[in-house]
C-alpha cells in the first residue's frame, strides 16, 4: 500500500491479501490517520469508513482513472507517480481501437480510442525519464492516439 508523492492517491496492492490477519488489522487501524492526510481527491473515492467498537469497514470505489499524456515516445505518467524497481515492466496489447496495459504492480489500464489502431502485443520496460515514467509505444500508435487527445484517460483496475 502506498500513496503518491503528493499524497493525492492511495494504492493498495494484492499482497495485502497475503499478509497475516494481525498485520492487516494493525494496518486497517492506521488507515483513518493516513486518509485524513490525503487530499480531497482520494477522499472522494472513499465511499465510507465506518467505525464501531469492534469492527472497521473500509469501502473504496471499484474503478479509478488516470490521465496519461501522449508523446512521440509513448504514454507518460504524471510526474508524481512512483514505481518500485520490480514494477517497471508492462504488457501492452493494442487491438482495433483498444489499448490495454497490464503493469507488474497489479494495475490493468484500459483505453478505448475513437480511431482504429494497428495490432501490437508485447512486454516492455517502463522507461524512467527526467519528467517521469513513460510506457514506450510504436510511433504509428502514438500518432493515432494523439489525434484523439493529448491526454488519454485510462480506466484503472487493480488486482
């Protein structure tokens, strides 16, 4: 579980489910303090945090979205996103008008273009650049996506 550098987004990894129950209970106990430090954008994604004498229930919306900027090198994450060294690979699948990205950190990102795109399927490292992280895309796909918009809003699903 981590928050981005600007403390605007909270991400919970599937590894949380593999933790011992006592560790999860301790972590859940610290969530209210962590959430109170986060911005309104994350708080708006939280449906509710209910606290009784014995139980705490934490519900989060099922979907999120992220805006990725299209450049001639590929898709650029906003500068405040951080990936660890073992999360720097992504599976890219482009078919017809759909772009599907499966990251090693458990994220699945999906975008539907207005225009048809050429077929590609490959695994590539996420490039670390001075302005942030970039997912390399073929040049023809970059030009096709730029015709839609400069920033693309991907739906994000987390495992």
